[in-house]
C-alpha cells in the first residue's frame, strides 16, 4: 500500500479538491485547453494524403514518419481530429476528420491484420458519434466480419500477428483486447449477436491465460493450434518475457474496463481493477504518474517514459471510476492531465509536426520511436480530456 499512499498524497494538492469542488476541476480543464490551440492547429494544417497518415516524428530533424492505411496506427489521426472537433466545436476539424476517415475505408476488407478496431473504430467509430451516417455503420459491420475471419474456435481467440511463423503457431497479444470494441459495436448496429459472442470468447481466453499471479500481464501468448493450449508466454515489445511492459498493462486495464461496459461481467471489472492496482502501486511508477516504458527496465530512472501508456491508463481509469466510484482512479487520471500540462510534455509551438505530446515510446527492443511524439499518445490524451469533461458537465 506504500505506493498507493504516495500516489494519493502526490495528487492531493492538485486534484483531490476537484472531488468536491466542481469549479476547481472545470477551471483545470479550461486552463489546460488554453495551452492547446496551437498544437490542434498543426493537425488541421497537415496536408491530406491517403498514403501519409502521420504516425510519429523524430524531433531532432523534424522528420515525420508517414504510413499507409494498412498500418495499425492509421485510424488515430482521424480520431484525433474528430475528438478535437468535439472539444472545440470548430467545424474545420470535423471536415478534416471526414476527409482522413474516408482514406481508411478500404481496410474493411483487410483480413491480414487484427488491428481493425484501432484503424476502423478509432476513425469511423468516432465519426459515428457526430454523424448518423449509414455508410459508417456499414463499414464498421463489414470490418467486424473481416476481423471475425481471424477467430479460431479451438483456441477461442482472434489471431494477432501473421509474422514469425517459424516461432509462433497462433500468437495473441494483450493489445488485441482493444479491437473487441469494434465487435461489440457491430452487434449493436446490426443486431447480429455473433460479433458480441466472439468478443466475449476472446476476452475470456485472454483472461484465463494472459495474467500473472501479481496481476500484471504477458504481452504475447502463443497457442498450440492442435491442442488449443498456451505453448509460449513471451514479449515482443517489453524488456524481457517476465517484465511488465507499461503499454501492455495499459491495454489490459482499458480492454477489460471496456469489455465490462458491454457485458456487465463482474470478472472483467475485477480484472481491470486488479491490473490497475498493480500499475498504480508499482514502486517504479514515477511521482508525476507518467510511466517508464517498462516497469522493470534496469535503466530506471534513466529509462524512456511512455506518455502513451499514461494516457491510455488515464482514459481507462476515468471510465473505471464511473463503475466503481473509487476516487483513486479519477485522481490518477487528473494527475496525468496535470503532469502533461507542463512544457516538458507539450510540444513547443515552433514544432510544425501534427502532434500534441512528446515522450512516448513505441518499440524499445527495435529502438524504434523512442521518446518521441506518437499519434496514439495524443489520441488517448484527447479521449481522457473528453471523458473528464463529460464527468464535469454532469456535475451540478
């Protein structure tokens, strides 16, 4: 409980007053958003190009990493524009979001990837919040059909990756929990319960096999295609097979909180709470609550941070707070927002790249996108802001 006590004390002076002081929390939201219009503008100014979705940027030479729609991160940029529109009410962001969203439609037939939720739901799903668009609905359902082709009944999971076939038979990564939202929504749109049932089966299999006794999670579980049982539990992006990759823990917390939203399954709620407890209580969680990329990196405190992991957890814990009314979750989310308010994390106005936050870490083992602005860090930051704002708007 030591780390939990430290967390409460560290956030008390900044955010605990928000629990009983609506004016304070609304003022916090306003003061933060006043720092962001310049960064938002950079996203709006980025030129349309169906082959150049901005994924990250190397600040030393201002080189933007641009990817096609098949990349797993492609949907986040359109999602960011949709969310900025929701935050600001500026129609220019909505119009730009619609243009970028259209570029992703062809992915609805791409059965070579499990990342359909990241690509399609972060773009078309966000668009559907603002437009009752039948095309958007049809694209989401078609994408769910495509994703379903990767499901293996013997194993009870959706296959994640197709590479490393000489090593893995049927790899499933914890990130794949995030793609279940697309399936749940496809059932709501179409009335076809098949998608919902498939998502539940995948969530149950992951619940059974991905978690350690301390409530942290493995990154990759590889299944035997004959027996359907786990044969390897390893990492692909963490420090080592038994370490706690921060973004993996974030996907788990978010994924099971989201799964509870659609199912009311108490085992999912308990899993989200237990993994959140592991994360929040970890002795290597920094005082500003922006995690190192892996909790077991021996280079800590000189290891890279991962803002994206922090924002994913922050967004998830706003929702988890709604179901539990546990102030610890809300305090963490608000403290992350407060930390990101500093110029240490927000990109300077002179940086022309279409990103908001610095210091995310993509793939440390491959030394790829280390300590850089990454598009999904911005996405879950914006989502956190919207979720916090929604809470405050409901407070009299």
